[in-house]
């Protein structure tokens, strides 16, 4: 048994040394291989499946000296969800842009008579136009099919363009970039993941609730977020003016938020200076856009909206040719079903956002799962070497946990926004489909036989229809904003009856909001042209600016009320409180600072600070930062740098 233990320790030591050596030296292009985006997305993302077939490693990958994007994911997430999330991130916007361009082209071709009407619509119910109307759906049909085709083919088109320009964008995807058939090469590739991350320009995280429960995923984040000794030296070698400004802000923050007892406390002042300095510096820096979080459920829903809403819109237009009496009931039923689907998505999305904040706030390496015990020890050893100058495992792991809780949470707040913020790609998709449908409606007004010879009647009706179409397109973001806010106000219930009532209330609110917009738009449309056009345009602008105002208020109001950051972190703060109430693995090495509802995790200084460094904090400033003396600033700077070192 002792011999086995010694052999295991030797193997762990060798793996760790090999990994650390590879982290210090860039990987060789012979063993570091990348893949194209088209290869990752091949056959519906078949490589994401757990039962994927054998892969010819050399055929699907190519040598590379760096990766443009490192794809981080967990194998516990479904293959289809990850595939649709990548479509959402890389292909959705180009597909919408190309579909919109084709739709506008189809609109022009219809107006000039190159594309004939596909049918006629009975206008006998309209007192204004009793004659049959031309039925147009070329914009919706051509634009929709183009967007769907581009959504699937975009990866191939990009790959073709890169081959022509001889400038391939390199992706890292573990199954394709690490040899799968040779056990020795496979283990070497696994141990070199840190090197691959070091050579990656950005990291794309396909997040699902299982992500932070996997230790290998956390290891990838640890290496990507790691602050090396070179970065530390670069920080300490910054100009004195920059450090002086940060130190002055730190001192003011310390004195404003501390009692006289705390200011003179030799044990707490160094840590509080470090916290204030770090907060001041972080507040003046932009978030790291190289770390990108994509919730997979958002990708699934956005692509599903494009795939399913398009054929329903097509069928609704076709019904106008067959039997116009069926249009209203069919549209109402489709809208009700859509509200049910939106209810499910919005509630799932807000819960996932809460879960993401809680996972970040509660994250500890000890709670992450790993299939092989040897891999757990290897990961902890590498993290210790990366994050602890004294090679103390407790210090290293606690430092990594602190970096993850701060940087990752900041990145999530900046890129995803609060729970009240609707994903912009979802808004783009819905507005795209509404625009195509309304382009056909405007084209119909331009082809009315009785109005072709009357330029004034044609202009008035076209202007009214265009204004109403604008209001209907702008109602899409307002509708989803209403749905997101409603889902936040109606949290998940424990009992089934209460949950059903909550869902029913959600659907009722969304249906009422949607039909109210349609009703108001119709009323305004029936008004005289000089009144209806300005009113509809104003109504559309109000609906369009509503979500932005709601997002602004959701960030501004909690800040003004609590003096803290956005309410997006409330769930994380509550979860962190619960976690800190129970003794954890590293509790003895951490000091938790609470400041007006926000929490900071700060490592205790490894060396005790002398009384000399405390005396500079005794005098209380009489005014703002401009009244601080140069001597005090220099002493504060020395304190901060001594803590950093």
C-alpha cells in the first residue's frame, strides 16, 4: 500500500511539473492543434454528443500556435443545447442581417411589379377599400428562408472565406484538439490544457447549471483568470501618479466607511486598504470582454423562436388568402401558445440567472466534482502553484476563489446585465420577423388597384400603414420586457397549485399587454392621416425606449437606495451570506468584509504589519482628497505595495 501511495505521489509530481513547465513555455505547434468553427458545428454538433464515433485527429484538426477562442463546456449539458448556443452566439446575427437584406430586396421587387402577388385578400369587410387586395408574402418567405439557410450554413461560409484568405480562426474544442485514440497523447493533451488556455485570445463559456459543479471547468477558469508574477510586477511598476490616485481613493473610502476604532486597528487596516484600492481600481476598469458567458438556454430559445415563429407567420399569411375568417382565431391561439412558451423561457431564464449568481458567490473548489481523484489532486496542485507565492494550498485555492468571485461576477454583470435585461439577440430575432411581415403589409398598400391612379390616397394609406407597422415592430422589445419583469415579480412557487396560478397570471398579463398594444395601434390607425402617423410613431418610440428605461431604473434605483452595485448581485449576496454562516474549508484564511450590502473576500496578509504602517492612518482628513498631503499619500502607497508584495 505504501509503495502504491509513493508511486501515486510521484506520478502527481511529474504531471504537475510537466503542466507548470508547459505553462511557462508556449506549446509546440506540432502538439497544439486547433479546429475551425465549421468542424465544431459539423452535422448538428455531433462531436458534442457523449456517444460520438471515432475521430481522425489529424484529419479534423490543424497545427496552430494560438487559439482565437477556447470553448469551455461540461459534458453533462445536452448536445443540442450546446449546438444551439453556438448558433446563437456566432450565426444568429449574420443570419438575421442577411434575411433582412433579402426581405428589403423582395419588398422593392414587389413594389416595382417584378414579383407578382401570390394571391388576393377579400377586402369586402373594409369600408375604405371594398375591392380585393393583392396578397404579398415575398418578404416574409424569402427573408425567412434566407435567414434559416444562413443560420445553418454560416459556419461553412466562414470556413470557405478563411480558406480563401488563408487566415483560419482557430478554436479549441477538447474532443477534437486532444488525441482520443492514443492514451499517452490523450493524457499529455489533458495535462497541457493550461498551456492551451495561456495561448488562447478569448474563452467562450457555454454555461449551464452544471458548469460550476465540474472541477475541470473551474480549472479552465483558474488558468484563464490567473494573475502571473509578471502581471504583478507590471502592476507594481505602474506610474506613481496612477498608484497615488488609487491610494487616495482607497484612503477616502476607508475613512468614510470605518469607525475610528477600525481605522486604528493594526490587524484590519492593511486588509481594508487592499480592499478599497482594489475596488477603486476595478471601478475604473472596463470588464474583460475576453471571457464570454453564454447561457445555453438563451441560445435554445432564440433559435427556437426563429425556427418556429417563421412557419407560423407564413401559415397566418396563407390563411388570409384561403379564408380570412380563420385568421383571427388562428392568430389568437398561436399568440396564446407563444405566451405559454415565453412564460416557461422567462421563468427558466430568471431562475438560471439567479443560479449563476449564487454559484459564483458560493463557489468553492472543495464542492466541485471530479471523476478521478488523481485529477482532483493535480488540479489543486496547479492552482496552488499559480495563485500562491508560498505554495500554500489553502492560500492558493482561496486566492483563486476570490478572483473567480470578483472577476467572473463582474464579467457576468457587464455582459448579461441584470435579470430584468432582455437578451438583445432575442429582441433582434423577434423584431426581424415582425419587420418582414410588416414589409409585406406595406407592399400590399402600394399595390391597391384603386389607389394606383390616386397618388394622394396612395401616399396617405401607405404612411398610415408604415406608421402602424413601426409601432408593431417596436412592441416586440416592450412585450419581452413585460414578460421578464413579470417573471421576476412572480417567482417560482413550491406547491403545484401555486405554481400553476403563478404561470396562469403570467400568461394573462402577457396576453393582456399584447392585445392592448394591438388594440391601441388599430384605434390610432383609424384616425385621420395627420393624427394617426405622429401618434403611431410616438407610440412606437415609447415602446422601443421602455426596455432601456426599465434596465436603467433596475440598476439606478438599488444603487441609490443601498449605495451598492446593481441588484443583479442580490441573489449572490444572500447565497454568500448563507455560505459564510457555515464553516468552510478555507474559513480560517479568509476575512469577509460587508459594506452596505456588498461582500468582498480578502486574503489575510501572510506577514503581520508593523505599527509604523498603522500610524499614517491616525490623522483624520478635514476635507476631500485634495487636502491630503504628499507625505500621507506616499506612506499609503508604501502600505498598499507592502500588502501586495
